[in-house]
């Protein structure tokens, strides 16, 4: 006998779909400065990728976007979070990418689950939009942030396999090594207040800014 799926199961399935890199939001088109570091020769192997992703989780992206996702989960109006994310993303490329992906994320989700998203006033930035959508689809706050962090981690590892001589299995080993950092990132996000959002990763910010000047590019920023 097959049991009827619970609302929690259905919400989790939708959340995993939303966080998948193949979801038509365009997140796969951005590398967060990794492309610049690869071309400079600063990230060339699994060890370099581990350092890059770990730095982002501990000091950069992880201190800013996952907390915004967690905070947006509990809000129908995220204008204040959007304004804060504008300030915390000083580089034009990543800031524009965040709002573009956020717009595409909501637009695609609204076509798939219109009955759940009717009347939702969407945020602008990807993190805040993801949190709002996860709540509207019935996912818990912890599940929302975990899926958001997990999707980012896997997406950047996949990007690395396109940028350097790194096999899929080696990239996945890096992802596995980052489990503790990712778990800490999620737990920080779940207890964060708006004043806790920050980002200090100047090397990565500079790399993201210089990405637009590369002679050959695979990613938009």
C-alpha cells in the first residue's frame, strides 16, 4: 500500500526543485568571481576550490545571503532586506546578478505554483526571494536555508568543473569536505538578526569586479 504524500514531503520536493541549478532562474550563469581567480592561476585544483568556497561560506556570501534568506522566510515585505543587500553587495556585477536571478526565480515559480504565490509581493534579491518562496510553498525555515546553502555549494562546484581541469567526483569531494562549514553557515543564518548581516571578502569582491574585463569568459559575472 502506498501512503498519500504528506504536505511536508510535497513542500520538500518543491524546495529541492527550486534550489536545483537547472531551475530556470539563471544562477548557473554566474561564478562569484571564481572565473577571475582561475584565469589568474590562483585557483587551479581541488584545494584551491575548497579554499574559495570555504572563504565564501565563512566570510563572504555565507555571512550575507543565507541570513537574508532566513529573515525573508518570515516576511511578506522584504524591502528592508533588499536595501540592506544592495549595500552589502558593493560590486555591480554580483549585485545585478542577485537581483536578476531573484526576478527570474519568482517569475518561474509563479508559473509552476500560482495557487501558492498569488498575492505575494516578491523581494528583489535572490536570497530574499528564495526565503519568501520557500515559506509560501510550505517549507520550514531550516529546510529553506539548508536548501539555499546546499544549492549554492553544488552550483559553484559544478561551475569549477567547467573552468578548470577538475572532474565531477573531485568537485563532489570538495563539497563533502565543506559539510561542517555549510552546517555552521546554516545555523548562523537561522539565529541572525538584520544587524548581523555582513560580508568581508575583499579579494573575492575584486575578483568579481575584474571578471567583466576578462578577454574570454564563460560566465556573466
